[in-house]
């Protein structure tokens, strides 16, 4: 009976822990926000290429 009580308590604690909101910087929401800001920075760069050099280079 004690074993079942301990098991139930552990499962209940894990369940309550899983219901908490994500506030960390390593969550998928924080990574998506970071990815969108870095994507905006990369879109502002212009690529140049000359006739004799067909490889684009950052401006």
C-alpha cells in the first residue's frame, strides 16, 4: 500500500510539473523568436557579384 501511495505521489508531482508554463530560454517558443529576429537581420544584407566573379559576396 505504501508503494502505491509513493507511486501515485510521484506521478502526481510529474503531472503538476508538466502543467507549468514554459519560461526558459531553451523552449521551442524562445528558439522560434530568436530565429525570426536573426532571419530579419540576414534578409537586410545585399549580395553583390561582378561579371568576372560569379560568386556572390556580402556587401
